[in-house]
């Protein structure tokens, strides 16, 4: 926790020392529907304009000065045309030119082009998206495309737009509508539309969500800012304070008929609370990294003329289920006077965990594998094939790590294991598209798994948890100081997955 507190202090100090006398704005240029420039620019001086921000940026630009303070921007970041790029401020077309608009701190200055002999550049938007649907209920989504210039522009149905709902994509017809869509799992599905040459919907409006049934996990393959990938949910949080807290988080990866994996986290109690948590939920797995410091003390608050008293000792629980491997694990800490704990879980092809805890209270630690069919279907009570159960009451320091099923090391599916690691590296590290990675990883793993070079050394510490987090997520988090598993990982030879296609 100290690392994060220091980082936040430094950020605060930096903001305090640079804010005076400077205005910072974000300049984004959309060219043929893509982002050709995106950077924050700080401008000093009295009453700076958008033109001052452009001149202070490193974006190349051409312009004509008509005198009297009127500047016409012909192009910026290589995007322009005879009409010049359309000028937007905070998602709305500006009624003022760049030399007439006085910027405010935090403004988003957006330029959309090219505009050749008319308002040719356009933006996609949704004309019809249901907010709530029933499971199995069919519906359609309508996409429109509108000119970036309001003068002499167009507003028409978008044909051939790609609409993403959750993790699935659909194409619009000549009337702007998709085909019939049905959703079969209780969840919230995000919706986005893209089309070559047009600005995607998620840049100029909030990403809408469709609630299916009673709702549930958030399923989305489009992140804020439009980066596409296979991430369904991505969280990095740090919370600290004193009082009463109650937290419940449930993450479920859906399958065609039954859930594939689930991770559940519960915390509640009163006293001093300090927790860092990183969650990455993808179609192929769920990663959890959590660092907790909990110290019990009674808490009292005055509310509406009376005193509310909380005397709840802390509880901290993590439950993992992997239906594909018919395995589950749990760590349940109750009646806690204090708890200092780091837990690292990777729930992908199996349940891979590392946990270290120093506590005073009670603890129940369990690991089980089951009969496959009964566990997956849930129609009858599944009987454990393997089971470990530990119970502690008092003051203990516990370190454990493991892999479920317990015989997983003896039965590794080479192609499954290879494709998981290849896709993770290809999409998250190299930033290729999911379709491109799928094709190349399949070919690569087919060749790899029939060779004599395969070597799997599945060390639980290295194979899951913290080691699966990206470098950006690890920076500034106290868990890295306690658990850094690079020392136990063998040096790997980089693999060239393929040449990135030109787009």
C-alpha cells in the first residue's frame, strides 16, 4: 500500500505545481474514421485559444490567415481537404473557429476529416438500441451515419456497419438495421458500431449497454477510447479508509449452456480497510490479484439524530469455480481481528493460485475436483474425486499455492495451453486483432505441438496470478514487492507470430 500512496502523492504534487498558469486540452484528429493524432497539450498565457493549442502541439498543420484574427485550418495531422477538417469541442460541433474559441482546462478538441468539396467525413450513431431484453427475445439495432459538418450534410441509414454486442458482431443492411439478434445469458452487453471511413460510435457518445434478463456480468469487447480486444471486464482499484464496508464482486464467463468459470469475492466488517485489486476477465479466463490489509475496530456514526454502531469483525472470502475442469477452490477468513493477505488467482484452463496470509481469526481453505458431468450440469450433487480441507482458529501465517485439478500437470493439452499463451501475447502485448491472432496462433500451435521441442514447466507461482498481469497493472502496486515470480521463470525465446498486416 505504501508504494501506491507515494505514487498518488507524487501525482498530486505534480498537478499542484503545474496547474498554475497553464491550460491543458486533448487534441484528437480523426481521419477517414481512424485516429491519426491524439495528445494532451498545455498552453500558457492569457486567454489561450484552440489555435494556440494547435501551435503548441507537435501535430503538423497547414492554414490560411485571413487577417482580423480569422484562421482557417486547412489540415492537421495530415487530414484536411478543401473544406478543412470539421472542428468539434467536447463532442459537439463548434460554432466558433479555432481562433475564436477560448479553451478551458480539460477541453477535448476534435478534428474530423477529410472534407473534399463538401462535408464528406461522417460519424456513426445509434438510432435504435433496446435498453432491456428478455433471454431469447429477438431484437434489431439501427445505425445511422451523419456528416461531421451540419451545413449541407447528410443523415442517413448506415449500410455495412459492423455492430458489436458483447463479444459478437453483426452487419447492418441497406436500411441501417442488423439482422435479428438474441441474447441467452443474464448479463449487460455493451454495444458499438464501426465502419471504414466513419468515426465509431464510442468516440462521441457513451457506450450503451443492453440488460439481458435480470442482468449480471458486463460483457464488452470494446474499451473506452475504442481499443478492441477480448477483455470483458478490466478493473484496477485501490480503496482505503476507516468505518464499515461491505463488498461483493461476482465474475462469470459464460458458455453456450452453462457457465465456464466464476470468481467471487466477498469482504465486510468495520475498522481500518485498505485493499488493492486487479481483475481481468476475458472469454478465455479470469485473473485476480488482491492485496488486503484489514484491522478490526468498532465504528460509530451520527445519522438523523441517532448513533449507528458497527461491531462486525472482518470477513474476507474468495471462491473459484472452473466448470471446464470440474474444479473449485475457496479461502474463507472470518471473525478477523486483523488480516494481511496477498492472493493471486488465474482461472483459465485450470485454477492456479498462490496465497499468503497473516491473520488472527478463523480460516477455512479448500480445494476440490469433481465428477465432470454432474458438476457441469448441476442436475445432481457432484461428488468430490479429490478434496483438501484445512481449518484454522487463532493467529497464523499461511502460505499456499496449487493447481486444480491436482493432476493437471500430468494431463496438459498442448494445443489448448499453447493457444491460450499465444493469444494472450499476440493481443495484449503485440496489439494485433483477435481475428489475426486466432489464425496465426492456430497455425503456430499446430506445428509446435507436433514437434519435439515442447517443454512445459508449470510452476504455479509463475504460471498464474501476478505473472499474468500486464506491466502497466503491476506498476505502483504493493503486491509486486511481496510476489514477483520472475526469478522462477525460465528465460523464453521470443516467438515471431507473424507480420502485422497493413491497415
